[in-house]
C-alpha cells in the first residue's frame, strides 16, 4: 500500500482522512512495514465502509487486514440505528461466527510427544475435516431449529460437553435474538449433516505447546504455563453460514436503493438495522452464530473422547471461545456518552478489557482472552483485551496472521507433500484429506503472525500473553 495521503496518528495507527462520500475517517492499525505490504484494496475497502449510513466515529482495519468481500478481512465498524445505521452481510462475512476455541489439557509437552503419532492419527480419524465433510449427527427439522436457537447450550443439553463450558464461551454459549425461521430451507439442508465438522480452507484443530509466557499475571489468570499443552479448534458455521450470507447479500443489494442507500461498492450491500430485511438478517445471522457455537461444542466433546483414549490422564476444561465474523449489539462509550451500537467485526476479535461485566468472574481482572490463530506450522497466540482497546477500536483486535498470497498463488509456489514432510522434520505432524489444501495453506502464504500481534499490542488493542507452538495439526 502506498502511504501517500495518510496521516500517521501514532507508531502503529494510520488515518485515511474523510474524502468523497466518506462520513467518518478510517483508521488502520499496523506497523509501517505491514502497511507497505498490505493490499491496496484494504485502503479502498475500509474507505468505502466509512461511507455507509449511520457509521460511528471511524471505520477500522486490524494489523492482519487483507482484501475481502465488501469489508476488508480485519474490518471493524459500528452503526447506530437511531442515525440510520445499517447492517451489512458483507460486513459479517460468509463464514458467520468462524472462531477459535482453546482447551487446556492438564498434560505437558513431553507427555504428548511420547504419543504424538498415535494422537495425530486418532484425532484425524475422529474429527471430520475437509470439503463436504459430514459428522455423525443428522439433524431433523425440529432438532435443527433447536440447535439454531440454542447454540452451544443446546449441544451441552444433548450430551456434548459440560455446563462449565458455557461460562467460558461468548454470549454464554447462546446468541440471543436468533430466529431459526429466518434461515432458508436450503441453508438448513446444507447444515443437516455438517454439525461437528471442521470444514476446509484455513480451518484446523491443533495440539499446541505453550512455548513462551509474555504476561505472567494474565497467564496465571488464564491457567497457562510454559510447557503446558492446549488444543485449539478453528471453525465456523459451515455451509449454513455461507448460504445465509449469499442469500441476504443479493436481497440487500436489490433493496438498498429503496432505502436511499447509495452503495460505494455492491459488495457492501446492506439494509437499515430497523428495517424488516435488516431485522430478518440479524435473526438469521444470530442463528448462524449459534450454529458455529454448537459446532465447536460438539467438536470439543470429540476431542475429549480422543484424549480419554490416548492420554487418559488429560482433563480438557475450556479456556475460552471467541467468534470472528459477527455483528453484535454492544454498549460503548462515544464522546463521553453511553450508546447501544451494532458492531461489525469481520475477521476481527472482540477484545474486552479488564473489568468488563460480560467477562467470566475468573477472567474479569485479566481481560478477555483473545485467541489468535497461526498458519499451520507457525505460532498461535493468546492475547488479553487491553484497557486502552475501547478507545482504540471499540474493544476489537486482530484474529490471525492474515493472508499474504491467494490460495491459487500458494498452490503454484508450494507442493502439499513437501510442506507436510518439512513440518514433520520440524516435529509438527500434519493430517489432512487434501494435499492441495495443505499447499494453499502453507505457512509462507500468510503474514508473519508475530509481527501482527506485535502491532496489535503496540497499538493498544491487546496484550500478548502466551505464544503457542504446534505439535499436531488436523487441517481441513
């Protein structure tokens, strides 16, 4: 990205001043190096977001930002319905509530290395992964609606996991306001056999060693120590979320002119929050959030069963579950006034700071765990929401490394088998149904995640707590 015309607000904060149809400025959080390496489309897309009706204060892009559909991935924007604010399907994304869940294991890295191959094979055999993967659950119509309304809480009631898991999940495991009837029959059909599956693309399940502790106080609150082993699950709402996004984007694009909305980009199709279409989308999107929460909850139970067989001394309580790709109604301070606003986070993580009332009591003093996925073979991170995050970007942070190359570019540069062999030599076992998929997700296809989280910390978005190194990765 060319830096001409940008105002440098701080070491890791850059402002795009209001121009043309922009209603507010746009702010990108990144180091100068990340800025120069960032796709020029990020600048264009976040400027377009800043032109949407009812947007509050600024449009934001996180340090891992890259080109997306409508919003850049890593985009954050808040809208006030009392000022004509909108909800945008492109501002949520297709994989609604794609997120990361992190589990403790109670075992050490040497325990896992002793059974590493057996564990990798058992997880791969038990965890459905890849394009078109299906699980052991097949939901009838009544069960589907109950799952879409209940989320992880529904899954726990069906015997998948423990009630204690809900306390460590955003929204306590159930997104309020979900409307299963707003979800089309086609979306439900696509999800019927996909509950409890990873899917494909950048989704994964990883067994990880806590390689370094950066913030001891927060680490103790999170129950993390060097040498511990955790399990991270990264997946979302599968075909159901994608179908909802596809259907509502088309409808929003058609209806936008009726509401006097001039779209700077058709991919930013949106509807007034308080319009019938806006309310219908919110109901369907919240049902998809519940689908993703239920999906990760079912996968959690499968992981616990595998560990019970391979490492019976392990115990797998939940550290936390965070969602990306959502629009949530939250309370935020704007110009000294408390306001209820609709927060779009696309490829971005909620990052409430210390003391926030929505956090579990055991975590409240430390701030919200922010789980940052790595790129198969590289480190992942646990961050904590920072006290300064509310002022920086309405308590939002990055969600991963961010792509540097497209999947097509990556597949031309790397061979999947070579990637698997190279990582095995480094002590990391990869299991995947798709060798091409491994090439598309090669570590070199992503930005350096360490650089991204450094920028997030220096920008005041979150605090680095622990670095996680992969031991086993089941890749979709």
